[in-house]
């Protein structure tokens, strides 16, 4: 049996145990549901934050690439125009 499967089984067991512990805790069901809901909201907020940061970094990289391509295009156009001018002056 691979160590990855053992680790996955161990993690699944720990998660199941934690969930059952919360569900069978000696608190009212409403309190347990509130705690579960609060944790879910916390995880959702955290995920939104990380996703937003990811989108921001991708947007920033896109803008950098766009600027580099624009600069490259302008340089190539200027070089092409300069080459055309040189060809015309050497033909004359």
C-alpha cells in the first residue's frame, strides 16, 4: 500500500472524526449548526480572498505582457521604417 493512500485514509478518518465530534457534542443542535455555518462562511471568505488575489496577480501579469508586446511592436515598426528609409536612400 502506498504512503499516499495511507495518508489520504488517515486524513479522511481525522476529518470524519472531527465532524462526528462536532455533531455529537453536548450542545444544542442550533448552536452546532451556527458553528458549522460560521466555519463555512470563514472558509468561503478565505477562498474569496485567495481567488481575488489570484485574479489580481493574473491581471497584473497580463498588463505587463501586453505592455511588453506593445513596446516590441513599436520597436519593430520603427526598425522597419528605418530600414525602408535606408533602402530608399541607397537606391537614389
